[in-house]
C-alpha cells in the first residue's frame, strides 16, 4: 500500500468544460472496451482477453473466483498519475480534471465501477482520502466522505461489486509527519483515532469484509529523539480502541495489519510478518488481528517473495494479500503488477494449503508503469496479473494433488514421528534424557537436504 499523488495527470487543473461528457447519465468512460472474455485459444498479441482465468472453472472443489477473490485498489488505479520521485505525472485520465472537487471524485468513482465491471472482478479497496477530498477540518472531511460513500453504496448495489477492505490514510497529511498512533503528540494520536472511527463507520455501511491498518509513518528515522517503548505502547492502545469500537458498532470484518520494513520511515514498527506477530502476541492482540501481506514489502525486508506469506500462514495469521511485486535490483517500493508464474505458484500453494483466503483476497496494490499511458494499459495490467495467478492456482493444485513435494518434506521430518523425536515433539523429554540418548546412540548421520532436488521438482510443474 502506498500513498497517492492527488495532482492532475498533466500537472494542470483544467476547467470542467472538458469533462462534461462524463457527467452525463450512463456516460461511458472506457469506450471500445467490452467485458473481458475468457478466450483460452487467444494468440500472444491478444491482450484484452483472459487466456487462463476462467472465473467459474472449478479447481479442487472451488471456482477460481472463490480461490482468488481478486480486488482492484482505487488509489493506484484511479489516483495514480505516473509520477515518481524523479519525474512528473504522465498519465492522462480523460474524466479527471485534477481538482479535489466532489464532482471530480464522483467521476472517478463512476469510472472505477465501470472498470471493475468490464474487468469482471467482484471486489475493490480504498483509503478514505482516495475517494473523497479532505476538507478544512474533520467535520468537512467527514461530510465529503459521506457524500461519496452514498454514491459508492449505490454503485455497489448496481454492479454487485463488494468492498474487500477499507482503510484510512494516516500518512499523507503533514499532521502525520511523525506518525499517527505512534506520534509523540497526543493531539495527533486523537486526530488519527477520530479518522479511524469514521473509517470504521464507512466500512460498516459499505459492507467491507476486512479493515486494513498500514502504518506508513509508524516508525522512526533516528533513535536519538525516539522513545521506542512508549510509541509501541501507544500503537497497541490505538488498536485496542479500534477493536472496542468495532465491537460496539457490530462491524464483523477482520482487522488486518500490513507489514513494511521501510519507506517512508527509515525503520517501521511493522517491519515484517514475524515482527507484527511478535507485537500482536506481546500486547495480547493476536486473536483480534491478522495480517495483510504485500510481497513487494517482503522483498524490501530482504526476504524471498513468498516468505511472509508462508510465515503468516504458519501461525494462522494470513488474512489477505496485496498481490504485487517489485524490482529487487532497484531496492524501493515499485508496486508492479505480478507477472511471475513461479512466484504466483509458490503463493497459491500456501493459500490452497490453508483452504483459501476468505474473507480476504488478492488485492492488486499495483500501478501501471509511468510509460504505460493508454487507458487499455489499465486493463492489460490487471488481466495479465489475473492470468498469472490463475496459472499459479492450477499449477499449485497439480502439485498438491500429486503430493510429491509434501511427501518429501514429511519424510525429511519423519524422525519426529517415533522414538526420541516423538518425545521432543510432545515436549515430554529433558536435557538429561537427550544426553543419555546421545551417549547411547552416538553421532547423528548426515542427511542431505536435497535442495536442488526440490527445486527440480518445482520446475517440473512450472
């Protein structure tokens, strides 16, 4: 999850005259693009079709649509401008006049729901400040949000598209320059809490199935001016307050924390999956909150693509996935669309093993490259990623059905099934007993890990 650039795509604020056609009832935003069909025999240059993703195809007892639960994120797809730290905006969206007006926000939202419908996804996600402009104070911001949420509710009803999760932007505004829940100023903490209260009201109204917390500035740049324990204590208090309000209003969605090691802070408290799990267990919150894993963040932490997915699932904490990728050679958060079949297969193996992601899903927290300037590129990027995960799903299903890899792993740990290993597993032995076992049985044999063998098995399927 990353911040959006709320400037116009050409750096200018245009008059509304150029955008009147999109204010008409039943205006079409993506002319020439029809609902994306499934066409498995399509050629390599046919990019506005699904070659692998067939929503109703059954894989291991569930449809692809049920396993994958794709979602489009609003902030990159409809607020992204192509700007990066070294370049001005490049993306022109004909319905967007670059202003922070409510009329412009409504055009963006209507364009988004046409996009969701033509793409054929069932879910979307957003930050509060993505969809509605921030006002001069919290009351005006809430009023603006209420007006846009009314339109969102209407569009959801018309299209059947649901809200996978909502979240609040607690990182872009200058007030959050030193963090939100971890800010040394209690006034800022209170403002963030008030913003989240409204965010939870909105999530309830729109039927969100989850609610995400991303601590974009919950961290530090220097330990010289930071009381780490105080900030972590305050962050735990913040989550407890949110949990209490969630229960008070009857919101049934799952709370999720999204780990990230750095950017924009030098070090963030939600560094990776195990850091977050440790935090939740330390503060007694592990039964209330799960994790939303973004693999691009995982690689920024120095781990393999699938690492945090595996770790979160191993502790029954994997709630949802921001499905994207990065460029490790660049070393910063590029939020690219995931097109790597091997990575998708490794991720889907975990999801299959735990029985699915419900009520989470695969949210495309991705942005088209700043050089991909045509409207059809928005579709092509999502279609390519959806096909990638469809292929990953089918490959992971074959691997699971053949059971070769899992049997090999089980055999590698078979010494814990009987004898001294079974006692270790059950926690019924002691250091004295283990010493006696070694004195009686001597040096253990060297057993090959056969890493290359396992890699070859995986490559066989891919």
